[in-house]
C-alpha cells in the first residue's frame, strides 16, 4: 500500500514528508480545486471565552465550558 499524502499527520515530527512539500501541496490543492484547512481543538471554547470578554484564566473557562456543553448535549439526548 502506498502513501498518497492524503490525510492528517498528527505526529510531533515537523520534518516534511516528500509527498507533503509546499510545492506538491499547492499543486495538488489547486488542481483539484479543494482548499485544505483545519480548526484548532479549542476553537469553540476560545471563541466563547473571547465573546465573554476574556476575563480570568482560559483553562478554568474551558473546563467549565466543556462541562456545560456536555451537559447540554446530554440533556438533548444526543449522547
């Protein structure tokens, strides 16, 4: 099985693979018309924190945010 370069590399190794060099990435995304992007894991909590005025410790805010969101999802019966 060969690696086609598609997918997500979540390893800590920052050295680029041959298949994921900037030139090949630009060529492959422009030829297919697909733009690849990612969202930070904490993006929803960070947006809510900033909307709330960014007061206090983000870690504490995130913990409370995740607790509240989990409770809301459980209440709606989605879990």
